[in-house]
C-alpha cells in the first residue's frame, strides 16, 4: 500500500505492507526511527503524530496516511 507522510517536515511516500508498524516502516525506509522493543514498553519509538504523542511500534503505517510525524531523532517535538 502507498502511504504519504510528512516526517520532520519532509514529505515521504512509502510502500508498506498493511500489517507493518509505523516504526518498522520508517526504519526500513531509512527514516528516523531508532531500535526499540516493538511492544510499546520502552518508549524509544515515541513520536508526535498529528499533534499527539504515540508509540509508533503500536500503530500501523497505513493508519497514518496523510499525517505529520515529528520524531525525537530530528530533535523536534513536532514537524
């Protein structure tokens, strides 16, 4: 599936599998997402998605189509 996001102010178009988490999709496509636990306990994947803090390992990339994503990796609270 094709997903369009604005990640830290940069528009990205990703081809993702429907079951892929946002954290995994960003990591696989060379985007800003650090390693983490994949079950939401460590908090390393937390990002601001459309103004709301979300653990990106717990949300599907396809659910974020059209969203603005800000990651700590870029040193920003929100994009």
